[in-house]
C-alpha cells in the first residue's frame, strides 16, 4: 500500500471508527479489486463503473460476511 492510500485508509478508519489494521489490503485483495475494476471498465465500456463496482463489492462482502474472493468471483463469472 503506497503512502497516499495509507493516508486515505487512515482517514477512513478515523471517520468510521474502524481500526486501520482492519482496513489493510493484502496483495490478493489488491489483485481482486483491480481485476474487478478492469472488468467493469472494459465490459461496460464506461470507466466510471469501475469504482462503483468496487464499492458494491466492499458493501456486499462487509454486510454478508462473504470473502472478497467470493464476491469478486461473481464478477469474473459474469464476464466469463
């Protein structure tokens, strides 16, 4: 995680009362999110769908308790 993203993570943590340590991105998480963003941008031909899809993935994983791998896999399957 680069310095800018780490700073943004810390701001999100402070605003949400979620410990910054719970907002760490593993290399696998980064890969999954970026892959989903790429699929959204290319398949829809609208780059603005990339961050919106990433938001949906985060909400779905957070609310359901499903893994990021599971929710991101649904996007890969749809693109399949």
